[in-house]
C-alpha cells in the first residue's frame, strides 16, 4: 500500500526540488522507495548534464529520511547494502 507522501518541508530550490520530485515519481511508479541505483538511473535520464554530482545522492538520502524510509537491507540474505559497497556515501 502506497503512502500519500506529504510535500510539507520539501526544499524550494529548483535543482534540489527536481531530485525530490524524481524520488516521488519513482515511489509512485515502483510502489516503494527507490534504491540508490534506481534513482541514479532515473535522474540521469532527466538531468543528463548533471550526472554524477554529489547533490543527487545526498538529496536522495535526505528525501528518504524525510519520509522515514530505511535504506537498511542487511536483513535480506545475499544483499550487501550500498553503503558498504560505496563507503564514500556514508554520512558522518
């Protein structure tokens, strides 16, 4: 069951908001929060001129935290969390 995601507290800047709107669209399409890989694929299609900038991944994480989505998949066998594969994405 999809939650009706509130956009209260969403950022107002056009570039950052584009990332959050992309996450919302993927949530509706997939029926769940998008993975980092799914998000990167989609944002790359929408903003090919901005591929690979750190703001994208950071804002994907901020969007997930805003809606209390967990990226912890350590309970699923044979899946290594993206944070373990790409430790540079860990926030301290």
